[in-house]
C-alpha cells in the first residue's frame, strides 16, 4: 500500500461501496452477519447463562462429592469386615471425609477448591487401597 494514511477515498470506490450496500437487504448487512446474530442466541453475554453454568457446576461438585463420600464409607465398612490392615479402612474413611468437605465447598460455590479436594480424597483412598 502506498500513499498517505489521511488521503481520501477515490470517488469511484465510494460509489461502488454505496451500490453494493444498497443491493444487500437489511440496510447493508450481509447474510453472514444476519446468521451470526442468530448463532449466538442463548450463548452470549446474558447474565442468566452465567448463573446457569455456575448453578450446574455447584450441583455437579456437590453431587460428585456426595457420591464419592458414600463410596468411600461403603468401602471402609467392607474393608473393616475383611482381614485388611487398619490403614486401609482408615484411608477410605479419611478420603470419604475429604470428599464430604468437597461436597460442602461445591454446594457453597467454591467449585475449583471442591474439585481439588475430590482429587485428593480419591487419591487418599487409592493409596490406602494400594497398601493392602
């Protein structure tokens, strides 16, 4: 590109732009622009979408924490009945307690911390099971 940045557009180019804008329906908006507006419907800056995502994340964290807590308690009770070392049921109980804490954090909206606590709780249960 050569020329000055503050130079004006040649009159022939301006006339072509006006003609092409008049040929396109809806005042110069092309078909892609009209479709693009419909594509983002329901997925934009709507505050309700963010609230829905946050609510779904809270329920997911709380539900997963509760499910892993119940699984840890059940495994702890089953291992207490067997002749396993005492470390194994204790690891399941501690892991279940950590997952219960994650469920509470998730319900209160601290979903990132709840995710990390769920990971730690499952790892404690897995390491306790490996010591068997």
